[in-house]
C-alpha cells in the first residue's frame, strides 16, 4: 500500500471539519498500523476535542515525530498519553 492509498483511506474514514480530516481512536490505530506495515513514517498526531461544530486542539496530547530529536516514539507517546474516545485525531504522514 502506498502513501496515496493510505491518505485516501483516511479521507474515507475521517470526519471532515474545516478541511481537517479527523479520525476516531480505533481508526487512528488502524492507520498507524498500516503505515508501520508499509514503512510509511507517521510525522505527527494532532489531537482535538469536538464541541458542536468546533474543533478544539489539545496540544498536550499531540506529538511531532518529524525530526530526529523528537523526544518520543509513537509507542512511547501512547504509553505516556491518556487518549480516550472523547478525542479525535489528525495523522500527518
């Protein structure tokens, strides 16, 4: 599977708000697994809270994996961050 295919899948699974494609937790995990299986790096995970039609960023539960000096791996991020179904996520690949 190519990056283009995974991006298309994200667009199908996601809730779109203001041009941002937001995934529920279970779908986010599926996309991360697909990326790992296909050697496609996940550059970041942005976490949001949906409130009516608004999307509110939750910076303390977001992560940037795009640089070598990133303090956490994806697995460490999940271990240290309490993520629940009340949030939605944007994955940057």
